[in-house]
């Protein structure tokens, strides 16, 4: 298995000057990112299908064990502040439970029964998208969770760093990122983990693009939770609506921090009228503006 192989180029890595070792590790990180390119068609197909499924109101479910599970949680946890994705529409199924985020749980990655229990407990169904991540592509917990989710009707995506693995076969969309051997054999927190995070970034951000949570390169569904973000939100309203700072601030206040709603208010719509316009276009600001000839 490539991710577990010892690369003969680095057998004496521990004896190298630290600067040379760090340069080699940096090269490895760059090669991990480059390895994602070959997987872009699969990433695109999975993203389009996932976005279409989530229009039904379903949830993103992240599944993993160890490093891969923690990488998956990092991606999902960022969706609320970045895109105001509802907290109840993100689910994490981790081998060993939440405690595995901070400490290794012995034997958890082999617990197939717990994987099925977690998927059943989350009541995963046909509206949901389940993403399983495992560097080896063979982790029993993750493979079982994906298989069980598929049997319950969910759309499934598998991300692995080895080809032709059980995880890729079990998922509706299998994404192989062939990062090869690690500088430190089996340390998949390095190249494999980096590539996994890149792919997860692409999928989750692509989904949010498809769902209209980005407008002209701006996070218009951003959760306005502090003074810095409030200022950023005002700047977005000013830029999109072409208004001054006071108008943007007032509109944002009237919209209770909803940037898209505030933009339409700043353009002269009443709150209820603006809300109805957005609802008519499933919250897509670009479509709402085009509908009124304001884009």
C-alpha cells in the first residue's frame, strides 16, 4: 500500500540537516497538492451531485477515523462561520466518538458495528450526502459507514489516497488522490492529510457555490458574529448595492445581519419584498438581482 511504503530516498531523513529535511517535507506537501489535479473530474462530479441532493434540505455527514476524521471535522466545522450553513445540517461520525478528536481511541477504526450504529443514530437518509475519508481506503469503520449510508439511500463520496480500495468501491463517487509514500512511512498526517483537506475544501466550497451562498466571490451567507465580520458584511453590501457606508450599515441592521437581504434593502426594496424575492430564487442573490434587472 503506497501510503505505508518506506521511500528509500528518505531512510536517513533523521540524520539530515534539519533545513534539508524541512525542504524535503515542503516538497512533499507541494506534490500532495499537485496530486489533486488528476482527481478534479471526480471531485467536480461529486460536488455537482452533492449540491443537487442538498437542495432537498439534507445534511452533510463527515465520516472518518484518526487523522482523516480530524481533517474531515475541520472542513465541516468551518461551514457555519463561512457560509452560515445550519449547525443541524452537519453531522460527524468519528471512529471512537468525539473524544477521538483530541486523543487516539484504540481499536476504534476497526469497529464496524459502531459505524453502522452512528449512521443509524444520525438517521441518515436519501436527502443526505455522506463523505468518508481514509488515507488507506481500507479503514473498516469508514468503509462500513459509507456502505451503510448508501443502503439507507444517501449519496456517498469516498476519498482515499490509494487506488482500487474498498472505500472507493463502496461510495457512489470514489475520489482517489494518489499521493504515494510518505517521507515518514505511514504518517498520513503529512501528504495524504494535506491532499484530503484540499479535496474537502473543493467539495464543500463548490457545494456552497452551487447553492448560491457565494456572490461575486464574496461570502454573502457569512455568519456575522463579531465586529470584524460586521465591517466585512457592510463592505459587501456597499460593493454589491453601490451604496454608502451609512446605507449599508442601516440595511444590515434592518436585515438582522443577513447580507443578501441587506443588499436588496439597500437597493430600495422593503424587507418583506426583498425576502420574497430571495425566496423565489432559493436564496440566490445573483438570480434575484437578475430577476429585477439589477445585476
